[in-house]
């Protein structure tokens, strides 16, 4: 795999509306775990299949793609929602904190100008090469967890919803 791999979901079209509806019904509840507070917005919102049953099929699909990319079986997937209202962005970071083998983002709801995923190629060059990826609903972007990345400002008038994933070896 080069710096990233784009894959179209087999289930995205039929799941995205239900996932968005479930997200909007639950994300503001006080009992929902939220982390990474930047600029007044939580970058990570943790809803599960118990909140949104349609997530189960998407998680299985994402995990199958990750296993194919890595040529490894029995991966586990951690995931979270990233809800970006207009004028918000996601700060530069990596996902290599623990035992992650692969990371991904899946786009649930995007509009034009709602922010690009920017991946930075790690190198010894003073200005690393960057890849700006325009989001598309129903698409996965897979990348290595140590790749620095951010999301540019949502310059649209609508909120954008994506799901971040980290894949690691299963403990069982």
C-alpha cells in the first residue's frame, strides 16, 4: 500500500442515512463518551452498535478490508465518529499510540467544501509531500497509523460526519 488506499463501501448507500439518523439521535446525550476537545468541539464521539445497529455491517466490512490490505486475519476494530460543523477542522495527529496496524476513515455525510483529509508523507525532506483527499460519502480511506494527518476547515454550510477506525491484532 502506498500512503493511502481508497475503497468504495458495498453497503454505504443503504447504511449512511440510517447511520446519520442514529448519530443525530444519540450524540448529544450526556452518557456518550467524547474525547479530544479542541476549539469547543469534541473530535471523537463514541457511539456503538447498541446505539446504531447499522454500524455492525460497516464495522465488519471495514475490518475485512483491513485484513485484506494487511494480509492478516482476526483484526479488531476501534472506531469513533468525527462530526464537523461548518468552520471546524481536525488538528494534525497520528494514530500510532498503541498497537495499531492500520487506520481508516469512512465518510457518512459530506458536502462540497466540507474539508479535505490531508496526509503527510513521512520523510527526511524539509517539506514533506502531502496528499489532499476530497471526501466522498460511502468511501473508505485506509492509511498507516503513523502517517501524520489532519482535516482542513469545513467551508460548507452543512455539518460533515465521518467515522475513524484503528485496526489492531485481536487479543483472542
